[in-house]
């Protein structure tokens, strides 16, 4: 009897349920729901009326001893609690503890060597010793406060510390930070206050290696003590050139903004105290950077220093510097022109470059970004420069949602490369190519903590999938509309911390479309469209979608060269005298059917060929069934590079 009831229910469901139930809303998590209710986030995608964030101001004195490869530091952090919350704890980031043997890290990130991590010799909060500290052996420590920091209040931390700069045969970014005792490229090198936001409070994540960062904005006042003759580069603006540079270097530097010429400030034969730098035994380099979310630097005893300028639209010229070892000159031969172009192009595309300079630094971690600093040669110069927009100004959470900076970067790198080549950008093919990836059981959705994306798909989900998603979005609203909306979103979140929901809500409003279905399927699932032309009968084309993700129906219709007049259709655009692009909105699928009959009411002119998704923008496992009459050919090639044979 039970079996009969179950069978009957199944039959009834099959008769009444739609073939495809399309989700059209954006999933709202508890954190976003609370933020919307509190007014810290807004359904328009802009910062809410009650949006606030911490500010952390650092004063750091650091001394490098090349004989031991240790940095000894003393820092003061003023934590401005601009939020409405009373803070009973302070969470610290101790990223150098990744190099401790016991510290967890993700494969295949391999630390260069085991060290003692951060050695903390003194820590106080408002002058009182911080005695109740937990987790100090990992990359995240919690200080329990005897006296909470009130809303709109502040606290002062003082920390003395030291650590060895790791060097050796590690693997991947940030895992190697020096070449022997001749070049140092410290990163995540000082204890810092973790991010506190309205979504999760203190950021709960450990630093495991692959995933990057989520930091507070603030001011950095940094003094770096190194042997005389060693040149120091870094975030911010050098405050004491007369104390650390030769008069020759200062004179050369004074002309950098006068032309686009690349000028050598310190040449390969200018080495040592009194020649490469001011004379003396040791020199203290003083840098200041305001409203940045990190500080990085490099130093070497034989740096070549070259400079040029970038002309920022709406702002004017800013200096662009590069520092490299003489033996690596070939890798930096085109780095300044690439970075200059990137600064100018992205300033015009999104919003003007916000910082007073940009620096490229040689070293073992070649392909990493920090405010005003990119650890890169020419290989990744464009990509790393692009990070000055996100996350260095638009400060997304890279650990949870790496696609919001790495993925956006990969997309804009396509646009920049086309501009350098003086060709229009071609985003065709990219969206369609996702069909060949969709369905892999190892692929996490994009709205997945990148710390746990797995080594197989971390790179794809974080870097490569976003350009495919934005390719499809451009196929729906036009690429130029996407660029305009993205630019406006960036301007709305300057030096703030948007979430993915802020991005989705803002883009919906800016593009004038309810794209909940689009964001849901691209960001929260790994589904695809899998469209095809099922049949053609007379002037009716039956389109089928086998996947769960819907898409608009776009057909390219090619007519015979002669015949009766071609009648106009309201949803068609004539590309030329015998070719029409006909579009039906995604709404045609919302009833649940997997088939749609596209009636081509063009009159009596013979139709010779029909192509579904002619821009190759919608994810499809088998594009070969998108053409009528079906071609007799091999399977369609991968279209990840922007090609589209239709």
C-alpha cells in the first residue's frame, strides 16, 4: 500500500511539476540579513547609513641584521573602534608563524624553512601587559581585554618582536622572502590587528598560505634600519631622502615627473655606502603611507633603481619605480612600460589611481601585491598593478571571496592586453567554455571560503571563473554596460569593505535588471546552460536547455542572398543585409519548460543558417549542436581564449 502511494505521488509530481525549477533570487545568509537590518549594508549595494569600520594606525621601527637574517621590530598600533560595538577582545594576525613547524598550512604552499615565527618579547594594551593571550603559536592570536574598547573609543597596543626572514627552497608566493643574505623581501612581516567587520566580527580565518588577506585601513609610519649601501623600497613616500640618498640620486629623482623617459636613479655600478646611498655604517629609511591596508618593503645591497612616470587621468603624473638585481635586468626590461600602461588604463576604466607612487620589487616572491608595491617583474606587472584597485582600495575579503579581486583582475587584464595591442577586447567564447568544466565534483562554487577550495580548483574558482561569468553578463547587457557599472561600484566602495552581496545588489541596480538568477547560478552553484537547437521547422526554431542555469535565447539568422524582402522583428537587429541577431529574454524559461519555440517572423526570405549563442557567451558542454543545419565536423574546440567560430 505504501509503495503504491509513493508511486502515485511520483506520477502526479511528474505531471504537474515544471521540467526545470529556476531559482531567481539571491540567497541571503544570516550575516547579510543582520547587516541589512542594522543598516550597515543596503539593498542598493551601497554602504548602509550605519556602515562603519575599524581604523588601525601603525608606527613601526624595524632593524634588519643580514648576518642573522632577523628583523627586530618595535611597533605601536592605535586601534580606532569606529563601530557601534564594544570590543572585549583584540584579534592579532601573526602570519610569520606559518613558518613554525606546528602551524597548519595548505598544500602545495611549502614554506622555505622552519623558523621560530614571531618571537614576542613585549605586548601591552593601553600600557598594561597583555597577559591573557590565546592561539599565539598559530597565525591568529586572541587578546582578552581586562577593559573593553567602547564604541567610538580607541586602544593603543605596543609590541616588541623579532623573527627570522625565511629563505631556501620553498614553493609559491610569500613562502620564500630572501635570497641568501643579499636581498630581503619581507611580507606579512609585522604583527597586525585582524579585520573586524559588521558581518562576522573579528575575521575567524587562519593564514594557511594560498588565500590572501582581509585588512583594516590606516596610516603606516615606518622606519627601516639597514646597513648603509643597501637600498630600501616600499609602500608609501620616502620622508628623509637627504639622509639616505646621495645628492646624485636625489638630483636624478627630481626629474622623473618631467617626461615619460625611464631614468636610472642608482645604476648597476653604483654600489656601497657613499655611492648607492648616503655614507655611514647604517641608515634608517623613513616611509609614510596614509589610508592603506598593508605595508611591504624590500632591500638589497646591489639594487638597480629606475623610475618613470604614469599620467593618471584626472590626477596628473605619479612616479613609478622599479628595484632589481643587475643580473635580473632582462626580466625588468619592459616592466615599467607595462605598469605605466596599467596605471593609466585602469584609471580611465575604473577610477583614478589613488596612491602617490607605485613600486616594483625584485625578489623570490615574484607575483604578489601590496599597497603601492608589487613584488613582480614584467611577467605579472599588469596583473599585480591591477590589484591597486582591488583589494588595495576596494577592500574585499580575499580569504573568503578571492574571486572579487583575483577574478576581477583576470577579467581586466584581458581588457588591458587588448588596449596595449590597439585592438577591441574580445570576450566571446569565455562564457561558453565554462560548460566543459561545469559538473566536476571537485569544483566548489565561487561563494565558498577560498581557504578550503582545494588545490585542484583554487586557481580556477579564484582566478579563472570570474572572466567567464562576466563574459556571459556582457552577452546579456553589453560589455560596456558591465564596465560602467563596475566603475560606479568601485567608486561607491573606495577604502571600504564590500561583500559579494553588495556587488550583486549594486550591479542589479546599475544595470537595471533583476539578475538574481544570474548571480545564483554563477556564484552559488556549478551549473551550466547546455543549450542546443533541437529542431527547425519552417520559421520555428526549437531551442533546448539541458542545464539548470537559464540564459537568454540569442540566435544569429542568415538569409539567402536574394528573395523577398526581410520583414523587421522588434527583437531583432540586422547585422548586415542578410544577417539578423534575434534575442528573447531569459524570462521565457521562468515557467519551467526546457524548450522554447522561437518564431522567426521575417517574411518569406529563405533562412539558410541559424546559430544559437553566436557570441559564445553562455556555458555549453557541446557547442556543436548550436548550429543548424548541423555541420559535419569534429567536436568544437575549447574557447577559453576569447575565440568564437560562429
